[in-house]
């Protein structure tokens, strides 16, 4: 099997049904794909349907197929947690054995006191909140007092919102850098996030594109690091650079918009290199899933699906592509949190056999293990390659 490049496309937050331990996370009944299609009376995904997404979980409007143009299956998460960092780490071969801390009642005094000591700033907020809602609530007070807005969510995040005219971007980033270094041990959150905004009042406040994430770095090499050390290249787009702290990446195009990320990925395909293309499409999760907007969520799925033929057309004969996710975020449930779900696995390209049912994979890390075997690099500690199952040879 002659493979020179592998594209891994993460449709962020697109789950394929509750995992066996979903009850431990409050996610019984979650199925991002099935439930979204059901409440809307169907969804149109002909291109992913052709690969076999309708065989993975029941999707109204996407019938199961006896013959598929590629391989399909779903992956089980073995890591503890259900956030983006955990999911992406496991996709790249690193298991998270202890969930990152969350703060449903806000951060404890020892965290905020240390933040104040290190930065010299008092804070507003300190509670779980929607990022758009908390700037409406506290933005004007922030502008009067100069105090940054510190808040969290159901995820393991320490977020700092500030108006760009009150706390300039370099200073906001510095506050986040200080916070990232501060939040260790039992308070080692998955991400510190800078959330800048602009506007004159609660009615006009708008978050800007200059969001920046400061992730906890993986404790061991990920498949990105392994590929780089072996002389391959890793091209990334979406928020991959944020999730991995820029580590193990040759070239990046950062974006929070799906189509911009997809376009960057297909542009990267025109470059001559061996290794991996790694794309994260975050709008399913960030813009629609967390806001329980099933209609918008479905529209983004259909938008991505419509672009799959373009991805195929730009692939070289020695390329393969994998469409996966990092967790669920079922927009039809009461919760606005991520959901503990299987993730879809769709694999296609000229090197991939048709009509292959990959079944239920034991770990997200099967993706990393397959990349390792295909590109002849050191395999991850976890994960089982499915290369032989999909190989046309």
C-alpha cells in the first residue's frame, strides 16, 4: 500500500451515539447525528452517506448502504473526559487517564487569589457561563472598572474575556500565559482561553477573531511529534495549533470557520510533502452544538458533506482521508455541554478498499496507529491499526 499523506478531518462535536459509560457523564440518550436528523425530519448527507455514515448509526434521510465508497466504523473513547483536548490527544495516540478539572461553581479562592497576586488584576464573573452572555452581563462593568472577566463552562477551561480597548490584546495574552503557567497540579485545566471582544454596550458587544487558546501540553509525544521526528511534515488548520500548543506542526492556518479551514486544507494538498494534514472544523461544536441549535448544526453538516467531492478531487493517488470527531455535542438535549459518544470513522481515497466495515474500534488512537503503520513510524502506545483492513493490496 503506497501512502504518502493522510488527511485527518475532525468534524468537532459530531458524535455517533452514547458510549457504554455515558451515564457517568450525564449523557444517556445522546446521539449527535441521529437525534439532529430525527428532530429535523431528516438530513441530507449524500457524500458521507456514500462512504457509509448511515451504516454507523441510524440517520433519518441517510439510508444504510450495502456498497460503500470507502471504509466506515466508529471509535470508542478510552480516555477519561469528553473535551476537545482529550479527544484530539487520543486521536493522536495519547490516553488521558484522569479527567481534567471542571468548576461548576466557579474557581476556588486559591486560584483567583493567585491570579490576582501574579497579575495585579481583580476579576469579574467567576462562574460557568456562555461566552456571549457573560459579556452582555458584565461587559459594561468591565469597561468601567478595567477588571477582566474570568469564567468557565462545562468544559475544563479558564477563560478571560476583555474588551480590546480596555485590556489590549498583548496584555490579554500575557494574562493567559501567566494563568496557563499558574494552573498546574489539581487545577491543570485543559485550556486557558483569551476571549477578546469589541463594542460600546451590552447590545453591541461582539467577540473577535483574536481568540487564543493555551492548552495543557501532552505529557508524551503525540503522533504529530513522531511524524516530525521521522522527517515527515504536519500541516494543520482550524484550531489544531491551539489544541496542541503549536507542538509537532510544520505549517498552520488558524481559523474558527469550517469552510476557511477546509479551503486551507485543500490548498495544502497542492504542496509536495509526505506526512499528515490535520484539520479541525469547530463550528458544529462552538457555534451550534453548545447553543442547542440543531438546525444550524445540520446545515453545517450538509455544507461539509457538499465539499467532500472537492476533497476527493484534490487528493493524490497516494493520499487517504479520514473523517472523525473528538466527542459529541448533541444539540437536541437539555444540556449545552459536550456529550460522551462514539465518534464516526470514514476512510476514503484510491488506496482504500470499498465496502469495508471497520466495526467498533477500541480507541480513538486507532487513527494514530494506522497513520504510524502507513508512514512507517513508531506506533503509539495505545491504538490498533486498521491499515490491513482497508488496503487495496
